C-alpha cells in the first residue's frame, strides 16, 4: 500500500463568461467534488444583505415587517464581502453588528408630494459605502445604437408605491452572511452541473435504415441531439450536451428492432457547470470564492486532530496488513 496515491489534478476550461453568467467544464475529478463545489456556491459564499431595519415613519400601504422583508431581498454589490467580518465575530463592536468592519448603513427618506403614484425603488437607498450599493442590472448596458444613455430610465427594484402625502423614512443595516443562514445572502440565482455525455453511433447498423427511419429515429429525441448530414445522408451528433439522459433514442432503437444502434455513456470525471449570479458578485468571482472556501474546508479537515488520529490508525492497519503473508 505504501506509495499508492489517489491524488487527482482537476482542470477547468471556461466556455462562456459574462458578468452574471458562466459556463465551464470541470474535468479529472469525481461527482463528490463537483457537488461540493456546487453546494458551496449556493450556500456558503458570503455576500451582504440588509439584516436590520429601523423604521422611523411609514404611512404606505405595506406594514413594517413586509417592507423589512422586501428590503432584505434586494441584492447588494458584495465585492468586499470576503474581507468583511461576520457581525457575530466582530470585536470592534462587540457583536453588535453596526460598525464599519462588519456592516454597511443605508438610509431611505422618500415622500410623495405629487398627484401621481411615486415608486420607491432600490435606487432611493443611500449607502454609507459606495462599494456596497444596490445591484443595478443596467450597468454597462445603458447605451443604444445611437449612443443614447438609457441608464437613467432604469427604475431599480420596486420596494413600495406611495400616494400623495405618504412617506417612508428608515435606516437599514446590511451585514455579511451566507445562504445557509438565509436565502437573501445567496449570491447564486442557480448553479447546475451535468455529466458530459459520450455518444457513439453504430455506423454499420445505421446504414441498414432508410432515410425515413433515420428521421423518425432522430425525432424520437425530445432535444436536438442528432441530425442528418445533407451531403452524406448520415446521422451525426450535432449537440451532445443537449442530451437529457432520457433514453428515448435507445428505446426507439429497440422498438425498431435495432438494439445497439447508439451507445450513450456519462463520463464519470467530466462535468459541465452553468452558473448564474444574482449580481451581488460576478459569476467568475462566485466560482473563485467558492473554490477558496472549499480549499479552506479541506485544509481544516486535513489539519484537524481527528483526521491525524485516523491517519495514524490507518497507518498501523497498513503495517499490520503488510506483515500478513
């Protein structure tokens, strides 16, 4: 057993990347690591979100608790969240969660003076820290083909609507947290991964089918995985990743009396990830932060006393087994 190692060296290849969207391949690893990465992205990458609301005046149609809940769900730019302290661990404010190291203060003061209904939105929140503002999904997208800036047309996320004479005045404190504690802190809108499919068509068996039978076989797949080459009239794989592991083409092959017409396998060590961010942090930063947190967790397990004790026990077991003839 000495010298045997199960160490693997995962590789990542980015296919597509935008600010709030990323698609990449994770190879040379297994499903446990892929799922661990996905769960960390969903539940353990920290962001900041409004966690305390002190309402001074509210004459709107929504009660205080409803407004507080809506404020908490507004995504905030959280690029600095990894460097902030959790309020429960902050020694600067004795866990009060209201200091510059573990919180960001927001103020909102709006009153409707006109006859038209006034929309109170996330853009009306005034932050004490310009690095922690409500997410604006129109940043960098506000110019049309003629160069006109539409960014001012963006109304933000509606909090409440006010009629003439109504007002809303409050103070809110945003704190660092993770999605495991509350969904408002999750930076991910969705994170999915799938096994990369490997598709092999039996060309000799396929040649025994007529063109009509080939088309019927292709149409049995609910997604556009296969097609007919217009030049050779051969069935080709056009999009293997569109396959949903529904086995419909395999069932169709058996129904046609042609079992083995196609073989489809899921690669055990290759995964395709799709990541969508809420905008609190970029999709790329979400993946990087998740990898860093996963590394910290693995280091904590590796360095724990229980792990060292187990390693010693397994070492003694290996020696014992090595001495058995």
